[in-house]
C-alpha cells in the first residue's frame, strides 16, 4: 500500500488525539505528541509515530499513567531528581531540561535523574535543547532487556542509548546520538508495524540464529554495536541510568511494546556543563576550529547532518507515513 503524506501539524494533532482517546490527559498528550513528531521529522521513525500503538495500549491498560504529573525533588545545588511517577518520560524531560540549564549556568555543571520513567525517545533531542542553552549535554537511559552480552544469546541489557550535544556558534548544535546496540530496537518495531523485513546483522532470534524477521528479532536479541565494546558500553549506561537512579535493571523492566504487566520503571541521567565557563571562554572558538577541520576533510560529514536535512525536508514537505500505520493510528484516535 502507498504512503500518505501529512503536515507536521496534522501528524501532531492526530498523535495527540490518539493519546487522549487512550486515557492520556491533554497536558501529557501534548509533549508526547510533539516528541514523536519531532523524531519522525528527523528520520528516527523507530522513535516516532510507530510508537503510538504501543504507547496507547500502555496508557489504556494503566501500565503508563497518562494522568501523572512529574515532580521535581531538590537534592543539591547542582543535582536534582524528577519523578515521572510512572507516566510518560516527555513531560518529565520538559520539566527537567530548563532547570538543568539554569543550574549549569549558576553552578558550572548540573545533573538530573529521571526516576519511575518510561521510553524517552530520541536521546539527542534532549541534549540538543541543552546545547541550544549553551551547555555541553549528556544523557544516558536504560531500556528493557533486548541485547545479550557479547558471546551470549540471552538478553541482559537494553539498547541503552547515550547522547551528547555541544553548541556551535552560528550553526546548529553538534549532536551525537547512538544506541549501544547495532540498531535501535525501535527500528525493528517500526519494521514490524509496517510489515517489512530488517537487514541481516541487526538481530538474532531466540535460538541465537541471525534473522531478518522483525517478529523473531523482537523475541530474540539485537546485536551489540561493535561486538564486545558495544556490550561494555551498554553495561556502562546501565550503571548510569539504572544503578545511579535506583531504577529497574533491564532484566527487571517490563516491555515498552505492549500494555501488559507493571510499569517499566526506567531511569535516565542528564548532565549539563557550562561550556564557555569551564573552557575559560575558549569553547566557541575551539569548536569552530574542530568543525572546520572535519568539514575540510574530503568525504567527511558532521554527525547529525542527515538528521538536519530530514528535519528541513519534513518542514517543507510533511511526513510520509505507511498507510497501514496511519490507518491504525486513526482507528485508535477514532477519526
């Protein structure tokens, strides 16, 4: 079936309607819809509108509390916690990010822990907002088990993304965002929702065999990025996001793809550094020199350039969505 094009505003309104129709309060539906459409516009379809069926199933069942209001708990001048209260992560992020930037400006560095949280989408979008406020930003987040340790076939880690962003004077922030797995699990979900196969090398099935079937991949394990090194990075993120916040480990967290079971109870840690202050005022010029050296290298391109191109194209032309997915979202929204 052919794809259907929606404007960004139309896509956001539809996502918002589907969430509200599924026991999500409007004050939570709005930031969730915004985040999903931003992900879709950036070409990150696995964290975009393909999440609507699973998000709404969880809100309807109460696995995620669509009425939750996040609460900020002060710990130290440069550290605080935001309790998402088993609601969606995006309202908690919207509460945390401006406060994090403000504290970094006064303290030089600040850290926030999101607790009782949920899937937080494209990690780089949160860091990008910190960079737009003049900070170097980091975010670590854990996820339900999906990836086996190197040499094993039983999942122990999540895809456990890590992202970083830095301001670039006169240009868009530099954003580096990656899953510690070979591919974000959301891309496999998107393939399942659209009825397509996945490339070989992305995942193994439950018996440890390579597979191109997204259903078998979701029942098995995604492959770690870079072999043993990716698995080690996943463990580092698990420490930062689960142990440091007191969240559920990947082996304890419930699935993000259905409405069954207890809340996933995930954690995220964000760090913001006042770039100019820590560098003695040299950060902006050093970044410009670094960016220039990369751009001068034949064949090189800055990380995130494709994301910015996709974002600009989506703003001009709208979003092209699989008809099967669009029909499913419209059915949920009752439109």
